[in-house]
C-alpha cells in the first residue's frame, strides 16, 4: 500500500532550544516495493519511521497509508499504532523475554482475537517462511541474534500487515551474519511483494536491499531514486559523498559540447555527464575511485585524458588503494591487486564522461 | 496518551508529597506550637526550652561520639574486609557474601538485646563466665556505656559499609597501583598515595551513610544506652514523648528539627559522593582482575579474624536469644542450665494477649503495607523511569526524600498530624507512616525493573495491534513481576521489625512486635523477649529466603 507523507515536521525541545527532527518532509512511498530511508545518525530517518507507525506524533502535516489518513494535524486525526495494522521489526528486535517463540509470533493474532487453530496454522506457516520450523517451544531469548531477528520478522508478518517497517534491523549483528541476513531478507521481501520501509545508515545495506532509496539529512529528504540513480547519478554532493567513496573536485562550467557538460577544474578540461548548468557556474565534479584505471606507458585514445603520479599505494586485500597526484589535486583510485605499479610511477588514465558526475555544491 | 501521563504524574506528586512533605511540615508547625492540644498558636518557647536545657549539651556530645565512633568502626572494618576479599588470597571467600547479607535478617533490636544479654554488668553471660573462672568481684565488661553502643551499632552498620566499599574496591584498576610501583613508590606509599585516594569517594560515602543511619538508630540507644543512662538524640526525643505525665511533643519537634536538618544535609552529601564514586568506577572498569596479594603466614590468622567476626555478627546473637528463650533466668550454660530448659517462655508469650495482638498487627502491617507500598511504587517508578518530564523529576526527588528521614523524628511529625484526625491511635496511622517512611525501598527495585524493560518491548506490542491496556497486562506486568515480588518482600520484612516509627505512633491496641519486645526489655523479661524475638527472626528470615529464591528464579527469565 502506498504511503503519502505531506508537510510532516517534528520538533523536540531540549534545554530551551528547538530541534527540528523532521523539517517539512514530503514523500510518497510506492506500494509493494522496498523503500529505504538512508542517512547519517540524527538525520531524522528513525523519527520519520516512528511517525509512520504511530509511535510518535508529528507536529505538522498529514500521513496516509493506502486510502486511510492515519495522522492529520488540520483534520485532527490520530490513529493509534495498534489500529494502523502495520508490522515492525525493531533495532533491538523487542523479543518478549517472558514468552517462547510461538507466543511471540502468535501475539498479533491473539490480540486480534483470531481462533486458536487458525493461529496455530498461521504461526506454523510464518515460521516455515522464515525457516524457524521446530523452534516454537524454545524460549525466545535463548536464540542466536540472527534467529531472534527472524522471530521478529515472523511476528511482524504474521498478521498480514499493510506495510512492514524495519528500524536498522541488522545493526546488532556481526559483519558476516549481517551480510547473510541481508540476502535472506531480500529474498523474503521479494517473495512477499509487500510495501516495506527500511531505515538504515549503512549505504551497502541500502544499495543491496532497496528498490528505491530516500537519502535524508538534518530532518529533510535530500534526494530520492533507485540505488543505481543514487550511486551513479546523484544530484547532490552530500548524496554522492554519503553513498560511496568519491573524489570531489571543485569545477567551473565552461560549455555544452556533444551532449556533455564541459568543466574546468584541477584535473584540466573535463567532459562530464550532461547537466543543465549555466556557463561559469560553480559545481563539484564527483569521480568514484573504481572508475579510475591508471596505467603506465602509451596513453590510450579518447577524451578526458589525465596524467599523474602515484603518490602512495596501500594493499587492502581485494585491491590497492592508491593516491594519484594530478597537479594540486590528490585522487583516490582503486587498482587491481595484480597491477604492475609502484609508488612514484608516472601514470595516465582516461575518464568516461558517463562516470564524471557534476553535483550541486 | 500524553495527557494521561501528565495527570498520573501530578496525582502521584500529590500523594507522595502528602506522605513525605506533610509530616515534615507538621513537625515544623508543631515545633512552633504550645502543645498537641494548642496547635497553631505561634511560639518559640519550645526551641528556647529545648536548646537551653543543660542536659541537652551532654546529649549532643554523646550523640557526636556515638555516630562518629560507629561510622569510623564500621567503615574501617568494611575497608579491611573488602580489601581482604577482593585483593588477597584469603580462603573461603564465600563467607564475605554471608557477612554482607545475613546480618540484615537479624533485626537491630534483637542484635542489641543479644549483646546486652552477653555483656551486661549484672548477669551478662560472658561476664558471669569470666567472674566464675577468674574469681572476680565485679563484672569486667559493661555494655551499658557509650563504648558498648559504638561496638554494637558499628557491627550493625558494617554490612552496609561493606556493600558500598567492596564493589568500588573490586572494580579498582590495578594498573593505577602498578604504575605507582613502577614510578618507584613502595607498597605502603602506593596504598596511601594511590589506592586510598582513588577509593576516597566510596569510603566517604560509607562513612556518611553510617552517620545518618546511627543518628536515626533507636534500637541500640534504647536497648544499650538507656540502661546505662547514656542519652543520645534519639533516646532524648523518646524520653520527652513517652515518659512521665508531661509528654512534650512541642519540645520533641524542636529537637527533631535539628536532627532532620542534619540528616537531610548528610544524605545530600552522600548522594553527591556516590555519584562521584560511580564516576570513578566507570573510568576504571575494564573487566580487569586485580592481582591477588599472597598473605603468606598471615593467611590463616586473618581468616580466623574474619571467621570470628562472622560468628559475632550472625551465630552469636541468634544462639544467645535461642538459649535465653529456653532457660528460666540468666545462667551460664551448664549441665544444670540444660536440665532446667523448658518451653515456658514460649507458651507464656504465645498465650499473652498483647503479644498475640502485636504479632497480628505486625503481620497485618507487613502484608497490607507492603502490598499498598508496592502498588504505589510501581506507578511512581513508572513515571520516574519512563516519563521524562520536569514533573517526573520533581516526583523522583520527592520520593527519595524520606530516605533521609530519621524514623523517630518523622514519627513526631506524623503524631502532630494524626492527633487532629480520627486516625490517631489506629493501625491505619502506623500503616500510612510505614509506607511514607519506607517508600524509597519499594521504589528502588521497581525502577530497576522498569529500566530493564526496553521501550521497544512495549512499542512492538502496540504495533502488533495490542491496546495500551492489553500491553500493560500481557507485556509490562509479566516482566515486572520479579521486581514486584522482591520489592514486596523487602518492604514486608522491614515492616515486620519496624521499631523507630512504631515507638512513637503505637498506642494501646496498636502494639507491634518490636514495641512489645521493647516493653519486655523495660520490664526485664528476657526469656519472653527472646521467645518473641525468635518468632520475629523466623518470619523475617523466611521472607528474605523467599526473596532470594524468587529473585534467582526470575533472573533467568529476564536475562
């Protein structure tokens, strides 16, 4: 079900100061997709999620889920969380320690007054779905972190919610388990075809899981788009920088040439992906390290040819991280671990205009 | 939701405020009044009278020596014990846990009685033994003195001081000491320049709390001080309101004011010190196991000392009471004494209507008082932990206020209030007084239970579709049960032995166990006293054992 958020703000008052946790957020979360709210801590993503689910009341605006308005300041509508029919997985999982796995998962059905045999059947189905068959009678707190996470997921899914919400559900798992669980979650959600709202500060998680990402900063939505759009084609410098490692170079727009926007910068004259920017305006050129392929010797043909010198190389396992000096700029590049290069080598490389991104300052 | 919480907060502020601030207010008003029947006519006569009394200065001097000596003794003993336990290879370390917990099961009044039975100058058991063995004319020891009071009260305050100092000692980062050694300082210099200064907040906290508790103590001064005519503030107050025909509650209130002010001030100091002590602990707690010092040849003698101390703290008082409850009069244990043993005192006590009434009243107060106290504590703790408004902060300060109230002083305040109401001389007066004075002891376990319940547990129930009421019933209450049970038992075991407040508020018809025991001691009926005392110890011990069992059972569940 589609979620529409209009003009939502949320203020906190602390020590006489007003903090805008959410600042006039407008957002449409499409139905039956995995939608991620991504942002650094304190950007308001969890507050927005808690406003959707009803655990926090916004100070302004309107939120509707499907055709139902669940919160509206003007119309004085406030549907409490228990009446919204949603499912949520908490950061701490919130597994009730005094209940076993079955009771935890059955709870949403029990409070709805579902018949006993229907509950048993539905819980069994859901536990099979999250691959926890046979765990019914275990005390829930005796499970591993990954299993607890799946109990929390089962509990959120069991009553067929309109929307399922996730508040950083993987942040309490160790790195390896986090990766496995992420894949599992992707599979589960892909099979369900349900509207899912996912909050995280981990960009890899966001890129790997989402159909669509909204990047937040200081209580506002900065940019919305598919993972590829956000990674390769961000409009904002903050988004480009936050979503992955990037070389950011100050540039001045010079001209429009052959479908490219041409800029002058510390790397020389560079043709970039087209942007509607006025000549002489300032912009930031963003180049991801994995698109810089330095080599020794004869320079290949093509535009955007750049000469530099390797200033440092650090072996990090799957690659070398190299710093390449080009004039006054220092560019970070990711080089194949078997490259025959050394510190101090003079190198050259070309940049595909499609990988030269101009973002607003 | 927000409105309901605000309303709840203010209702609780009113209730707790009435329970804690009201008696203080009445005490202040009472101290400026002519007498219980002439309430409201402003006068400073009582202050003049109380503070110009020539006996008053002796009382102050005695009190100062008593509280300082007690705190010094208990803190020093605790320091030595904590050091031996955490830093040396002394054997049988389980004994230290026993020392820190078991003495709390023995009511202070009975502990004092047992020492009087051992060391009183006329027929104290130890004195009798020594006189017989060495053919002495007079008794070598007299417990009925300031030094006797300090010894007994010091032993009573030892467990509390130990519980404050030992955790600080065990979380002490040994690297601090080691770096001092590397810098060239010897063992003693390191102890004086590094170890003790780092532990200073904890040591001072234990010392301050010792002063507050001995200042409020009534059991030892009444049982050991009064027979030796050593008056301290608590007994001075008691004398004014209980003896003779001219009981003077105005004068008692005037004296009580200074005790109250001193006590509240010291508690403020204590709370500041514990906050500082916790800060020290967090800085150095890194799961570091302090290196253990080998005691070598001193190992067994030192252990003997600890064993002797635990014997004196735990076994001796109970053994003496039990023995005294069976023999007809004070006599040295001998074949003849054992042949004369009977259940006479037990049957007399259990057939005595006043003792039975006292037992019934105490049980009623323990059960009903603990139930009401815990019910109130649940709501107060909920607001303190989960509602973070300024009003909740006010409630927190209010609810911990009575922690610093000396029972006998606050009893006088309550007296001024109850006398103007139909509650006077009823069991309800005692009930209200108990709950007001011991509320912090109910709130503490409850708020730690609430802290353990992460707000997500509550919120996820709401998201699952459960109403706030269902959430309360199915999630919050089940998770709170361990806290509720241990809070209930703690309050009940304190109420069953309550003395200081009861001694003021209890009237014919509303006798309680501790007051009845005090009466027996005033009449010198040691056998009956011991029998009734054993009943009290048995109920009290049962409750503590129950609390431990229940606590262990639920600890697993809430992990």
